[in-house]
C-alpha cells in the first residue's frame, strides 16, 4: 500500500484491539478521516476482539495478528507482524502507549520508516500505577519521528517523565460526534430508568475503576446524605469496583439511593435528563466524557486533574473544577449544584454546546488530516 506518486501516502494505525474505550473510538475516527482525505488507511489490531469490530469505517482496511488474547509469548510474532505491516505503508501511527508503541518503535528503527506515537495518558500520574515494563516502553518512544498527545497536560507529563523534548510533541484534542450525541440524547431512557431520572439526579458515567474515582463520589454522596440532602446517584458503566461500591453504598445506608445502570450502548439520555454530571477521576489524559457532557448541556463537576478536564472546561468557565481526590470538595460542589442555584453555573451549562463544538469530530478529523499532510511533506521522500 505504499504511495506510488498518484495517491497520498498510505497510513497504518496500530491498536491493541477494538474494545469500546475512548482510544479505540478515536482510532476509528482517525482512520475514517485519513481515508476521506485520500490516504489509503489500514487498521492493524494485535487482537481480534472488541465492541467496535462492527464499526470499522467503510473503505478502511482491517488486519489483525491473533484471534486470541495477548500474552507475552506472542511478542516475537507481534514484532514480526508489525514489521510486515509497516513495510507496506508509508506512515505508521502507534495509537496506544505500551506494547503497541514499543513494537512500532522497534520496527520503525529496523525499517527506517516514519512513525507517530499517539499519547493518551498523563504519565506523571499513570506511571505511579503501571508496571516497569510499561515505563520502559514509554522511554523508547523517544525514537519515534513525532509524538501527538491528546492534551497539553498529557504532553507536559510525557516530557517530564521521559525527558523527551517538548519540541518533539504536538497536541491534537480528541473529538466527539456532537450532532450524533444531541440526537441520541433525545432517545427514551431504558427500563427501569424511564421517568426516574430528573434534575436532582447525580450522574457518573465511566469505568468503575479506581482511576475514575466512583468511590470518591459515593463517599461525597454519603456526606451529603448525612447532612440531610436526598441522594439519587446513578452510575453508568461497569468495572472491577462494582461489588465494592455496592457494599459501600449499603454501609452508608444508600442502597435505595444508588443505582447501577451497567453498560449502556446509548448513555446520552441519562445526560440529558440528569441534574449534574460528575467526573471524580484521580487522573485523566483527556476526559472525553466531559466533552460529551458539554454537548448534552448538563451541569458538570470535574476533578481538576493535571491533564484533561481543565482544558476541556476552559479553566472552569464551562463547569466546576474541584480538588482532585477530595471527598469534601466534591460534597460541597454537589451541595451547591443541587441546593443552591448559581447564575454563573447555569450560564456555563447553557453555553456547553458551543464549547463542545470545539471538540467536534470534524475539527478532530480536519486537524489530523492537516497534520498528516504536513508530516508527509517533511518526512516522506518525494519522487
């Protein structure tokens, strides 16, 4: 699929799999954008699994290495497959940190082919919760041709942790399909939530993991309930903390006031009908769900992580930022949102849609298409 002078340079996008996370969704949007811009585009997945396998854009080629889950024994085969695929393409984008970036870097060095590594995490925080192998793979990214981070905070974090020059790192925000979200938000709520979500409902949407902080939100709701505020908390998503959260809700006496909605293929009716959305994360790289919440024009409370929410909310102009990891700060912000109307907060909520358009998929896809065009002119030999 190499460029022959008639076509634009071909691009290979490498992902670990096609699970339903933000990284994988962005990879699909990027592949679609590059194909529409005239680049032969291929998605290469280390594993053939994930909720997004049926959503590969028309015109984008798809190849994979294995139909079974990754194990370390597969590393030699994955490296060989990476070299084979990269040899056939002009440009490679390693769309995930970890083994994807490491294997692409090694193949790029051997083949002397240009490589872009795509960084989704704030490694100042993420490095404290990951393996030494992941950190080692992070440092090899200095051998990439260029690096793209999903936020300015993520760019700064990568540079601080690895010593990679900031001049080598560019920033392109992740994107959302604003119009689709607005339409999907008008759908009816699924049973048994029909007619039970309202202005006093507190909404969490995301993985039930320590990083996302649902335990902090639950404790904040416990404080509010103790002070006399009626609690209605709905958690959309699934994850390892489900059982622990359910047990803790019972201990706090909130079993009748905390509802677990599980995975929802369309979570946006919850956003459009709830009173306040909370992102209590301990750390983020970007925080795509905050941009999605803006499109639904719901009040937003978000942890002031070193990367992500502050950029999306424009330093708090479009939502309330609270101290990361602070149950007290979350409780106070929720008390204000539920019990005390603030004109500034209401105005920010109403202006959310305008802010959301700054992250629209059209902007995301246009920025990436322009970036690849400039990258091609700089790093692909002419003729």
